[in-house]
C-alpha cells in the first residue's frame, strides 16, 4: 500500500471538476480533504469508515449545540468539529477514487449521512433557541420558525440538486470539462456548508448569532427559489 506522500501526489492529479463549486470548497475543504484522504489511505481505512468518522465529528457538534449553554468557547468547538467533519466528508470520496472507485452502498451512506446532518443541525438550533431563549433573545415563538424554514430550504436544495444530477444526461466520455466560473464560485459562498459552519463561531454572541443565522437562512431561501427555477429549466430540455 502506498504511503502518505505517494497517495497525496496521486490525489492531486485526480480531483473532481471545480464547476459549480464555491471558493471555500475549492480552496479550503477539498485540499483539507485531500490530506485526510491520503492519511486515511496510509492507515488502511475504507471510504465508509471515513464517512463514519465525518459523521462522528458532525453529530458531536450538533449535539453540543442543543445540549450546552452558548458561549464563545462552545462556538469555537462546534465550528471546529463541523469543519473537520466537512473535510472528512470530502475525504471519503477522494479516498474512494484513490482506491479505484467507490460503491453504490458507499455513495448511499455518504448522502444519507449528509441529509441527516443537515436535518439534525437545524433541529438542534431550534432546540437551543427554545432551551436558551434568554441567551439568544428568542423568547418569541416566531423565532422558532427560523430554523424550520432554514432546514426546509437546506434539505430541498440538497435533494433537488442531487436529483437533478441523477436525471441530467451524462457528458460523453472524453468530452472536456467546462471551465469553472470565478463569479459563480464567489456567488455560491453564502450557501456553502463550510461558510455556514462559520456562523457557529458566534454562539457566544447571543443576538449576533441569532441574526447571522437568520440572515443565512433568508439567503438560503432565495437561492432555493433560484436553484429550483434553474434545475427545472435544465431538465425541461431533457427528453423522457
């Protein structure tokens, strides 16, 4: 089995297209995932094991949001665990490619964990808004609708994007990949999961976290409308 250095060199030449990827994922999360994938390969881990490591970091952070009183220290810990979990989420696919390709079961596990993570994270913010309403300034019941709306936008965007990729015709083998758009990569930053994780650094800020979270939720809702229109238009041209 190749060592860390060899695996890392092979991964650098086997990256997915950057089309439709935000700057954070392209320049932060994917490179971090590449190092984690190389390390996991050297340790003999399987892609599914890496997916479970990602889930462990992510769900530990999710539980902390709901169970622990908000503080600046908690915010740093939650952000770090979510960011590491996201990097391992990138690593599992890279490791699968390095090992010669993944399995249908592995892809299924990856997507199920991603969906569960999104659903649980917003649910736990709702629980935190209820349990620690004085700290967050969420005494009014209306604020409890914000995580529900954010959750709706996130899950429908996740499912809609996944289904669109499955239904769109695959490019012909050997066809050149479309060049990534820098403008699009910047525009996608507000709905990048890695950027969303940064908002938890504000957990100790009370009102600051509440308004930053609500602002990202509003942006997610606007992007959902735009994405649905775009995907429907693209698939309308695909013969059944």
